[in-house]
């Protein structure tokens, strides 16, 4: 029934395209949220959201082309009606990554600020030698999960939600700040840009890091 919308109601199909664009932004937010909290679980959700958006856009495209055909005796209006869906999908694609990055960034900071005092307590105890730094697995203290690097210096990693297999992200305490040397890959060699003593910290491969507060950094591993 919805597909049989009267052409008169589609004299200006822009309202429906605006609704679709808002729905696309909502899908980007939901997808980023699912990826942040669920890791790999967010991938099928992302495909499902993309499929739903694609179907919705194709329906709107067909309806807009129908309006363009009806208005073929008024070229400018017909062109606007036919081009509107292209503008909508172009804007959606342009906003997709920035919106998803902003959502992940917000969750990163919210999680860090919410747990900062717990992180600092674990760091204090680790510097006092209260934990076994030779353990290559995650340890736990009062509900806070962490991993130690033997050092020196003594670094501490706090995993964040999400992640899949050896792909994960976490907050790292590094009093030297050298984890900031991790900056993706060298375009010429294809190797990690950072030296091995940095990329191999915590028994993984650090891809990149960004500074949070003090000696805390948000790092991605692969």
C-alpha cells in the first residue's frame, strides 16, 4: 500500500528523503555503538543496517524518478526530483565515517573518565609490585581487568569493550609516552611505523595510539 503513494503527495519528495537521511544517521550511530560494545557482533548489524538503508533508498529513487517523469515538461523541477536521491545518499556516505568516529570517540572518553580512578589505583599497585608482571594473561583487581608489561618502565593496559580475537583496543598507562610512536604503517615498507619495542607491547601489535589524559593513551591492537 505504501508503494502506491499518490503522485500528488510526491510533488516534493524531499521530506521523505530527509526522513531517510535521519534514519541513515541513526543507523550509523547504532552501528558504531554495536561495534564499540560488541566488537565482531556489530559487523552483521552493520550489514543489516546497510541493506535496509539501500532498500529504502532504492524505493525513494523509484518514486522520485516517477515524479521526475510526471514533471518532464518542467525540466528544472524534473531534474531536482530525480537528483534529490543522489544528493541524499551522497550526504549520507559523507557523514557515515565522521558520525561513527564521533560516537566511538564519545564512548572512549566516557569509559575512560568513568574508570579513571580505578585505572590509577591499579597503576599505583602495579608500581608497588603488588602484581606479577610476568603473567602474560589478563589479571583483575576489584573488577578492573588489566595486563602488565614487565618493563622497565612498567606499563599497564586496560582492555575496552568490543574487539575480536587479536583485534582490540584499550587504555594504556605509559609514563614515557612512547606508545605515541605507534602511528599505523609505513607507506613505503608496509611495516609498522613504530619500532618493535613499541608495537610488541602487551604481546600484540599496536597499530595506533592517541593521548587521553596524563600518562594514559587509547591504543588499538591487531
